[in-house]
C-alpha cells in the first residue's frame, strides 16, 4: 500500500501510508522474532539432549546439567557485572553456556561481540555469556550442542551423535 502520484514516481520517490508502514514494521518484527531465541527455545533445545536435567541454581535461576555437570544456566547480571560492563551492559535476558575450553570462549567473543560477552567473574573460566534476545536459533543450538558434548559422559555423547547422524540421513531422503 503506497501513496504515489505521477510526480513522485517520476523522481523515484514513493511514500507509504502510515497504515502500510505499520503493517511492514509488524511483519518485520514477527519475522525477526522467529529467528531470535527465547527461554522456551533454550528449554526445548537442552532437554532434547540425552540425560539432561533441568533444575535451579543456588540463586534460584534455571540451570541445565548432564551427569550432574552444568552446561547452561540462566545468568542475570549482578551489581558487580553491571559496574564492570557500564553502558555496554545488556538489559535483556542472559544465558551462560559452558565452552569446551578457553580458546573457544575467546573465539566466540571475537566472532560476534554483539551476542557474546563476558565479565571479570568469568575470567579464566570456560563459559560465555549470551544476549538471548539477539542470538539466532541456529547459533544457540550449535552452542548448546558444543556445551553439552563438553560435559556429557562418553556413552551419552555416542548415543546423541548416533541419533544425530540417523536423523540427518533420514532427512536427506
């Protein structure tokens, strides 16, 4: 729905009506929202891994473990975190995810600083903080898979990887 007369079309300028602009904005936001992650997505993705349990941390936040080893947890920013991050502190939900090692943590921090960040509390610890409202579902799924694989026992890993291979083979047919 555009409002164009001959003169505006001739100069390549065409204005949308307010109603059309509102509809475009709504469609864009809905499309964008479907690509971004939510707590429901985290819950669904982590519980798809074998032997995963959902519980609460000592501070009452959601946490997910495999073989009693944590690999992902809800991590609201604490006053010291807010002080350390200053104006760069995110306002939305934050997910902490275990990384296989410190090198992976550094690679993630460099790869997309808009999504991944850390605080002094996590210095020297293989875990990354994620702005949940910004990370894409595909990225989140890959990151949670890596975190789970880094903490899961060998038998659970083998079962998961075997199932993943079978699923990918059947989806090709």
